[in-house]
């Protein structure tokens, strides 16, 4: 098809608003809310997701009276607004530079390109939902109650009720705006119930499902690294299955051709992570993260954030 004709066609299609692969609560809630804000501003938009909601998000959708966005992995020629990621490895596989019209995110940039100027809001805050809340306020548009609930859940999930080192004053302000709109007087209790629901569901999952529920793939130099995170009120159920988990991790690492595969089992009340590592070069990983592995894992006090505390030092070591 001639390029101009293709562009003209794509202008008439609604913007698809999509979060990252293996979506979490922030990816889903921010997509639903950004699509709503776009529509309120007179632009045709539809939220989609690259996968089904995880157990925490399923709990949130039910509590907030929201529908999960349809799962769709092909973008056809639709214009695309990315939320909660700006990393090519986490975006839909068929995303072309001609389709990218906007990004709202709180992660590192990772290799995306666009053909035309685009709207971008990327800030180092605790959640994309924080930025979406600010965009509603700046546009002076109302946040519907179910979406306020979803956005509040996303702020609480990504910051683990403001305990993560990624938390900023903007996140606290966003939660103060959202809580009354959502009709949730005690956000911390809501955050705790989300974590309980997540932990309960994760405890019933297989080793492979534990790895894949919140799994992110990163290009680091010439290597690819996978980092997965399990967050729970107690990680005893993960520690109990150390050998099976490590075996499943090594099989996945080899199947995907990864340099390393890490699983962060984050004990939220203790504010630390049991970090499981399989790697073709574990010494480099140990040096980069300043850990000492014993039997395939290490307890790292204070480790909560994949994007802030794990990805940057690994990236620097593998560059
Ligand atoms: Mg996310
Ligand atoms: Mg997020
Ligand atoms: Mg997360």
C-alpha cells in the first residue's frame, strides 16, 4: 500500500492504548484510564492488553467494578499509545515506528522509535497511574469512580503502599486525589488486601507460572536478561520450592537463550527480596548486584524495585 494512503487510513482508526507484556495492575488500569481521558478529549481510543490480568489485577478489577481490556497481541495498523512501558522488548511485537503516537510511562527508555512527533510523558515516579491522574487534572476532566479506584490500586501496587524507594511526593498526592473519588477511605488497607489476594493466588501456581506471571525481558548490550518478580505478604511458599523453581528457571533461561534469569521473591512486610539467579555467568551478576549467592539465591534486605535496583546495575555490567 502507498505510504500516504496507509497513513490516511490509520488516522481514521481509534488509538489503541496498551500496557506492557505480562500486564500488571498499573499497565491495565493506566490503559483503561488513558483511553477514557482520550475519549473525553474527543479522540477515539480503546484500551487493550497484551495478556490476561494477573491475580492481583483480577481482584482489583472486581473491587473497582471494571472490565479487563480485551487481550490483543496484534495492532493491525492502529495508532498506538503506550502506557507503563517504553521498552521495545515489552511492547507489542508488531509495533511499527509509524504507529507510535504517545507514551505515558515511569520506566527507562529502551530502543523505541517513531516516525512522527509524539506526545510523551515520562517521569521517574512510582506509577504510571500517578501521571495519568495528573493528566486528568491538567485537562480538567473528571475521573470516573471505577477508574479512580483502578488508578489508586495501581499507585498502591507499584509503590507497595508507598514503601518502595520509587515512591515520590507526586504518588502520595495522586493517591490523596484518587481515594475520595474512588470512595476508598483507607488506601493502605486496600493495598494490603490486594497483596493478600495476590499472594494467595501465587501460592497455588506452578513453578513455571511463578516465573511468568510478572516476567520482563530486557536487552542488555548483546545479551538478553529476564527479571521476574513475585510480591507477597510472606514468601515461605517460594522458599519451600527452591529446587523446583531453580530447575524451571534454568530450563526457561535455556529455552529463551538468556544470559541470566532472575526471580525476585519480594517479602513486602520485611521490605526485602530473596533473589534467585540462574545465569551463564553468575559471577558477573553477583558483582553487579553486590550479592553472594548460596544455593542459587541471596536475601537482599531493602530490595523492592526491579526497575530501580536490579535493572540499572545489570545493564551497566552487561553493556
Ligand atoms: Mg507495570
Ligand atoms: Mg508501573
Ligand atoms: Mg511491579
